[in-house]
């Protein structure tokens, strides 16, 4: 079901907004170097640093700003859960709630998929106030593969997602003396 949801840029963190009572929170240092501090969310009126993130049962919080670390892409996720309010003792580290992620694992059969998502400026509608269409070309591609190494004992799972973005530079009017 995660794969069928419309996620902008296939960012899993946008699933938090589906839990209800979630709003985008301003970042403390928007010009900072940390790319993960840009998507913070406030849940149930709590601080944007008040969410506890776990990946496969382990803590997945950024120690510098209490946000989240990099998240797997949607094809590599098996479960995604957001708990708000009174969370259990195992997830009650932060005041706002808890976000739990579980990645897929291998099975006794080989399974996998390939994907490519294309965003092209020619297929987008033009902004009513823009003089011309945007020229963005974004390709997101990748795949997953999982299976047995030793039947009923040892399994593997791996995935890859790549993104390629091409766009003409924006027009700038300058006067050269």
C-alpha cells in the first residue's frame, strides 16, 4: 500500500502527515548543512524534535538536531507506523510520538522489482503566472531483490534507488556596463 501513495519525490517521511494532527514544522537552522533537518514535522502539538524514529527496532534519530536520519525508499519498506499521544514504554522516549519503520527481508523464494518514475516538464501543466513551462526532467529508478542464501536459515535483501535531475538554469536579467 505504501507504493500506491502519491509521495512527492518518493520521500517516506511524508507519510507522517497521513497520521493526522501532523503539520510541517519550521527548521531551526534552514541554511544549515544537514540535509535531513529540512523535513521536520510537528505531531499532536509537540516540538518538531519530539518524534522518536526507529528503524528495524533500533534508534534512528539524528544526534545533532533530534530529527531523523536518512530513510529507506518506499520499495524497501515493509511497515510504517506513527504513534501519537500515549505511546508504549518501548517508544516513549520523545514527547510527541514515535515513527517506526521496518525494512523488507529475504524469504525462501527470490523476489524483486524494477521501477522508474519520470517527471518531465512537457507533461506538466504550465503555471498560470510563469512565462514558459518548466524544463525539469527527473528520473527516479532502481529495484529490489531478496531471496535465500541457505534455505530456511539465511536470507538477503538489497535495494537501490537513483535519482537524476536535469533542468535549464533560471533566466536572469543583468546589465553589463
